[in-house]
C-alpha cells in the first residue's frame, strides 16, 4: 500500500508559479498583434480625454520604451493617428525600473518624482521626451487600480508581499 505524497509546501508553489519566472517566457511568445489587442484599448480609454486634448502629441511619431527589467518586459509606445499604440521600434527615450516601481506609478501610490529621485525609475536616451511623458503622467488624473488591469496589479502586488526584493539583472532592451 502506497501513501499519497504530501502536498508541496505553499512557498514552493509560489516560487514555481511566480510571475518573475513565467512572464518573460510568455512575453517572448506572444505576437505584437495580440499585445496590441490587450494593451492599446485600455491605454486609449484611460487617456482618451488627454489624447483628444493633444496632451500626448509629444509622442506623435516618436517612441518611448517602458523597460520593466526584472520581468524582462519592454513596451514601446507611440502616438499614431491620435491613438497610443505599441510598436516594434526601439524607444528614443527609455523609462527603466523594476515592476514594483512601475506598480507604484500605475497605482499612484508614490510621487513619480520620488521614484526617479531614488533611482527606482530611470530615464535614458532622449531625456527631454522621457521627462515630458513623466511630467504629463504626473499632471493627469489617472490610475490603473480598477477593472481587469487593477485586478491583475493587485494579484501581482500580493505576490510581491511574499517575495524578497531582488535587484534586477542587467538585461538588453528588447524590441517587443
């Protein structure tokens, strides 16, 4: 008679299914057109009024990269035909940081200037474009803590509470 194996300890399950393990693998396999379908409608709805008023015109024909180093994700954003869109082009300006810093920014938990001052978020490349977007986001009334995106961010935040903070390894900028 064989006894069933005991369940694995919860910390081991969290390690195996932690987003830091599977998100980079998933991102590398998802085509840009699928990412566009998932991200663009939400961004354009979130910033519709600001886009219509021309606040995002500084991105017209230019590319800003959001490089989330510890997740191995990079989103390249541009404004085209009065819509924010993802592109394969590399960014002229790069805002780089770990996902916890981007989470604080997205949920408006911390002042963006503080995140940059403490170097949790860094602007590289065309700093004028990067600072322009940072200042624009700081001036708008927005947050990503509601709806489906909010639920995803809350889920990631719960994972973060269980994980020690590790500095991100240096990674090259990917054109995804």
